[in-house]
C-alpha cells in the first residue's frame, strides 16, 4: 500500500492519487485534519506499528510499500487530549505530558514509516531555514545574492550604498484573508519580497526588528525548479516585463500573467544543486533561482513542501504522474 | 526587456506556449498560456518558421536588406505583445519547445447520461460503473418529470463516487424556483445547470444571477435538438491542444448512456455497444477496438480540418467517416470555412461547395479557379 501524508485541499495530491488509482495501485491518504492513534507497537520479530485513523481505519506499517510526505504537521495529527479536574498548575502539567507522550509515539511512527525504502519527502523537513540554506549554497559554490541580516539603519545604509535592496521574510510568512468581505470580496494579504525605499527607512524605528535584506538582482528571468530524486523539472518565469511582478512573481497580475515556459537547466547548475539537496538532506523540494543579467544563476531558497503544480501544468511535465510511477515501483 | 540594446546577433524566440498554426488562408500564434489568438501575416509566419533560431541580422540578409524595417517592426510587435523574447545563441539551448504529449488518469474522461422516468437502470449503478473507469466528469440530462428535489437526492451519492464535476440538464416545470436552482448550483461538484423548454416569459426569473454563474435557460428542448456548438468559442489551452495532436477531442475517452441504458460513444452516434444492464461490465466494452474507433481520429488526417488554423483548438462533435484510402472526412460542414477564412456569421461567408471545395466518400478536390476568385488571388 502507498501511504500519502498531505492536506485535504492539496490538488497536487488529488492528481497523484488519481494516477495511482488509474494504474490500479493501492493508496491511502492521511490529511492534517485526520487524527492518528497508535494502537500497538511490537518489536519482535521486527518493528511493526498498528495505528488507527479517525478511530475508523486500522493500518499496519508492515503493509506500507511506499510513502510520500507531501504536506502537513505532525502536531496536527495528534488526537485530542483529555481534560483533567484538579489544580490548574497540575492540569497544565498533565496536558503537556499527554502531548509529549503522543509526540513520542508520533515521532516513532514516522521514523518507522520513513524507513520504507521507497519514500519521497520527510515530515521532519516540513520547515526550512533560509539562512542555513543560503550559507550552505554559498559554500558549495552556488551564487547567492549579497545578503545582510541586521537591525540598525547605518549597517543597512552601508550595505545598500547606491544599490537596489529588497527585504525578505526570514520565515515562510503567512497569508491573511479578511474575515469580513468588503463589497462582496474578501481581500487576501501576503508577505512578499519588496524593495526597500527611502520612505521605508525614514519610517523605520531604530533599531528595527532584525530583518533579512538582499541585493536586488537584475534578472533576465526567474526559475522555479521542482527537484525530485536527482531529477530537475524547470520552469522560467519572465516577470521583468511587468513592474508589478518584477520583484516577487507571486504578486501576479491576473490580466497579464507572467510567462511561464519550460527550461533546460545547465548541467553545471544541476550538479551543484544536486549536491546542495544532498547536503541539506532533501530528496524533493521547490527551488527558486534567478538568472541574472550578468548570466549567473543565483540560488534564493528551497521549499520542501512547495507547490509543483504551477510548474507541472504550464510546462506539460506531468510531474504528478512521475511521482505516482515512483511510488508504484 | 533587453530588446532596446540587443546586439545584431540576438535571436528572437517565441515563448514555448505561443505556437504557430497555419490554415489554408490564415496564420496564427496560439497563446496557450493567456488563451488568446493572434493573427499574423504570412511573411511573419514564414520568418518565424523558416528562420527559427536565426539572428535578426541573418534574416535581414535573406531579404537582401530590402525589408529591414519590416522585420524590425515584426519583432517589435511580437515583443510589445509579449509573445517572445531575445536571447543569445548560447542561451538557445536553455529554451526547449513545449512537449505536446497527452495523458490523463481516466479510462473515460467524460460521460453523458440520459435519464427518463422509464429508464431501466438506476443512476447510482451508472455512477458505480463510471467510478471503475475513473470517470470524474459527468453530464446528466433529465427528461421531463424530474423535480429539482428529486435530482438533488439522486446525485447526493456523488461524493462517495468521487466525481469532480456534474453538469445538470433539467426540463422546466411550472413550480420550479430560482431558489432551489440556486441551492442545487451551490453544491460543490455541480459545475453547470441547463434548464430547457423554458417559456419566454419565465426565462428572466430563472436566469437572473451573477454573470459568472453557469446556470443557463433554453427555450427549446436541447436534449432532443442539441444546440449546434458555437465553434467560434474555441478552446485555447494546453490540455486540449495536446489531446488534439493524436486524438479526436470530442470522442476521445467519452461515454454515453442513453435513457434505455444503451451504451454509445456520444449522443449523436447511432451504433450501440450493448446496454448497461448486460452481464459485461463497462470496462470490457470501452477497451474494445470497436468502441474506440473514433478516439484516435486526428484532425490532421481529416479533410478540411487539416487545413484549418483552428485545428487544435476545436471540439467538434460531427461523426467522421473514413475512405478506403484511410483519410477521414465529414458529411456536413462546420461553421468555419478555412479556405476563405470566414465564419458562417460573417459577411462574405461561402459554403465549401460555393468555394469550390468537395469532400465526400469519393475524395477531396479543390476547384482552384473558383477558390482563387473568391480570395482575390487573381
């Protein structure tokens, strides 16, 4: 049986599941809204975990032939904790203890599941540290934009010295959808990379919150690459023509969306990226890069749980079918 | 954009999703990403195809530098309209063509089911069979006598069968209300509702809703007398374009179940392949060569279509016929004549026969004298 860990509205997972079913594969999908309870763990003759989904379906790790971690947090899969009646402080300790026990069980479950030979992704890689990745990339010979993390204006000034500088989120950021619709529409706000202007500097406090700044690379185009077990699926995004998207292509223009076309990534870049992914322990992920006007490929970041449907469809790569075929081997 | 300071050796490239298409008379760039068409002059088509991947300078030389301004103008037009870009010869290898293979995780991609009060099969049995074929898109056409409530209850088992979309075609009855139609449309998997036989006076009351809503009212019985699809609403997207390369976009992986349970390729077809109540299950039927007869009929092997610039953008339901020589043809005309480049609704339109084109069981012929006169080719 192929086991997939995902989220309920992930269309990419829907597509992979459809491919597996069409090819008569046996697949079970666990979403973050599901609850896992560990029923039994035996260690003889070999480690085997019996676990229950939503108190309805019983699965055995022994039956899992292939595993794909697509998205979702371990913590979400833990069932409800039991409330206690007692002194508040003791209750707090008991609830915390319950969760810790549950995590021990969950961690062990995923350790065994991810021991499956045929596995893609890992629930322990759900987040990515941009700074760590940038420094590893640099050490491995990938070009990265000039970077500074600071909280003082004079340091930022020195770093800027006449160049165009952008500020980026240190972590993954968030999207906020308004609770109340305005004129029938609910606006969504996101954190995008933005150019740092004179006005921003004037309005900032001193010191400001420690922030990440990078040189704004003049680009020919951006690259969105889905990496999967040594294979690269690359797409070029021509966003420079459109001022709105020139810095962050996700801030897209619905009327004139950026051009998304397939790209052959040069072998030299592939080699370095393969080494990078091996070094950071990722067998799959979405890599963002820039092809600068200077002809260089700049590494920006990798997202282990990033979308790849946005690369698969425009380039007709059928990545979802590739994933399904790998899981069915 | 680097067009302003480009070196003479810069090579113009159409984006991979902007694909050249050629018809008898007209030439196009199909923008599969933005889902738009651009008509282009024959000379530009010639330059883009014959001198693909050649620097602008080389192209100008081929015209002995007599048309430098025109060539610059063409490329400027293409850049301004974001249909292409410049790159160096070293960068050419970075940009492959769009791969055009088609594949889809369903044995049957779409099904049409007719249901009447006398149908000898149950809808949920049909759904069950379709699920085995991994079909996720269905159009249900109800004969008279079904209320919205009944229909809602009949399709309520849909979630279990994992259908992605259902289109409903419902016969009007006097007590039908906009509210219950709204409720039906609001269900997640209901993608469109057509109400037919709606008297002129009642249409507005049912139809009044947001422009984006796909609820349509029809005066006539669109089940018995299907509306000729408006082919001028061409479908410009990657999926259809790819499917069209090697398959018939209307018949490929389509299934029809009539209200007597009869199994066919499509509502228009005469040939039946048993009924749904037979002992054989549907997967056996659809894997047969006979059932798949029309699935692989390509427009590029079909008379008229193969000389139409809209060849890969069209979903045409006419049944194709095959000559002993292997070529395909149609017995009726569609609404576009590619030999003169005109739609039926346009002034100056002429039928194929009037344009000197003959396409039938005997063969295909063009009376060039007649055609050239119409096209003012002299």
